[in-house]
C-alpha cells in the first residue's frame, strides 16, 4: 500500500508539472541604472515546445523574435541571440522569478500575468502648465542636411529685444527637453531662464521626436549644422537682439564649432564640456566610474590596456570599413586571451565580437574618439562661461576645465569665467558618488545654484 501511495504521488506531481501553462502574455518592468523599460513576453505553444516574441513598448518595439524558448521543470529561458539578451526564471505560482541579462550584465526581473506600471519618479523642479511666459512650437530647416527640425521657443511676457539662447544636448538621441531617467533638464533650464528675461530655443535632435533626419549616421559636425540652422531661425525673430549658445556635454563640444563659424554668436555657456580629446575622456571616464563602482585595480588596469589599444586603432583608421576589420582582428585576440570575458550564453563568439565592434565602428564614435576640441576653443573670441561639477565622472572637471582655460588663453580671450561646483555630478545634480546609476535616484534635476550662475552671467553679457 505504501509503495502504491508513493507511486501515486509521483504520478500526480508529474501531472501537475505537465499541466503548468506558460502560454500567453508575461509582463515586467526592467530597471537598469535608474531607467525603467516595460517588457512583455508573448509565449505560444508549438508542436515541439514553445515559441515567443518580446515587446518593448517604451522603445516602440513590438514582436521581437525570441531565438529560443525552453520550459522544463518549472524553469523557463528566453534567448534573443542577436541582441545579446537572455532571461532565466522559475515559475512559482503565477509569477516567474528570474534574471534578465544583456551582454553579460544581469538585472533581477520578475514576470507577471498582470500588467505592471512603471514607478512614478518624483521630479519637483519640473514646471507645470500654464507657464507664466509665451511658449511656441516652432520648426526650422537645415538646408545643408535637407531636414526640418522641431522645437519649442519660450519668450518672456514682458518687454522686447530679449537675449536668447539655443540649448545643445549631450550625446545620444535626445528630445528637446534632453530627457533622461525621468529628468528633463532642458525644460527646467528653459523655464528658469525665460522667467528671468531670457528667451530659449530647444529642439529635438535630428531623427528624434518631431525632427527629421537620421541620427545614427550623424557626427558632432553634423549636429553643429543643426545648431547653425537654429541660429538662422532666431535671426528671423524680431523679439531677439542677441544670440548665445548653451551646450551640455557633447553640446559643449559643438558650441565652439558653431561660434567659430558665425559672427552672430554673442556668448557661449559650456556645461560639463570636453576640453580634451575624446579618447582621453573615455579613458578617464572608464577609470573613475569603474573605481566608484567597486571594480578592482587589477581589472581596471586590464580594461584600460584594452581600451588604449582599441582607441589607437580608431585613431589610425581612415574608414569605417577598415576600422571594422582592424577592430575585429584585435578583439578576437582579446576574446581568446580572456576566456572569462562575460558574454551571453546564447551568443556565439562571432556574434559577441560583432556586437562589440558595432558599438565602436560608428560615424559618431569614430568622430568623438579622434576629435580634439582645443583647436576650436583656441579661436573663440566671444565671452565664455565654463561650468562643471566636482563629482562629474563622465567629463572629469579638473582635466577638462583646465584644458578649456588653456585653449581660451591661447585665443587671447580675456572674457572667460570658469567654475567647478562641489558635489555636483555630470547632470549638475547634488550627488553623493557621481556615478551614473545615481542619476535617476536623485529627485533634483538641475542645481539651483548653477541656474542662478548661468542667468546672472547671461544678463551681464546682454547689457
């Protein structure tokens, strides 16, 4: 009787496992360095197992094929090989407890039958309508690139002949608010400046939002022509008497390019702007962020050696095609000599290698790594305000501010103001560590002290 009872339990357990149904929609919110992405896996039963697709609503991506879907003994796996994505979880009740990995980096992520909403982040500085000033949706044309750009022009309600600034965003596809991790720094800056008598034009990067064009094929030099088009547009507005540029990060690299070619620029404000060549910035960035994130000194040195050799290859390259070949050959040896190098199990060495090369052998990255901003800064004659945060780990303050000062001195420019603010990070938030993973957790979008500094300086130049 006991033997029969044990056999019966085994049969019932087998039936229970077999009866587990994972078909249908599974929802989650992936949290990566403060960013939230809704992900949806759609699972279907097939003759020989399961198939699935993945949706990423916040990236407007739907029906992404899952390369491999397995479900056995309550364990489920989704692999998307060409994106370096793998998900491993275990079905418990009506939830899958697991880890999402991309390119070897893992993040806890559970899946649920229920629709999961993103966490609402507190952003107390974000202005709310109605605004106490004029706000106008505008479009202007970049005739050189044959594209239209869309943005917002804000004007003070009282007075006329306003000084105006054009906001130039940092790296990556940015909308007119330079929206990042729930923060809208350009909206906050525009609101503050306009309330204090300064008109502001901010616009979507080409290929972003309502602006036309292809962002992926563009370099900083191409983005500079977009700024020139914004300057040309402001010159048509009778309300404007002086035009200045405010560039953040890469935008601070672009502003001097434009100021060199245009006599219409009255002043420029550089926020966390590069003063040294791109490859040197990336090496410093990698070291500082790695150290702050707890990476060992030994690993930091290994990574720096690989990066230095990689950037040397980029600097010697004259074409993306040749760069692709040279990088592939070098990184093959790196992968061979570093078998512990983490890569998704669903990816072959060739797929992993191709992914790594594709992140470097792009028009933008090639331009950034090889570009030295000093020659452009050495020609700047208009007034310059250069600000940085002490805890900026992306464009380190001391090295870049000193390089900017040196270049402007070589230009014979005596109307230069520089300042490094204590405890501020790359986004000019009051921070504890300065690491990018901290950005989203900070409620402050942009330091009021910096807003006040910029406003007073511009009003002085506008007199």
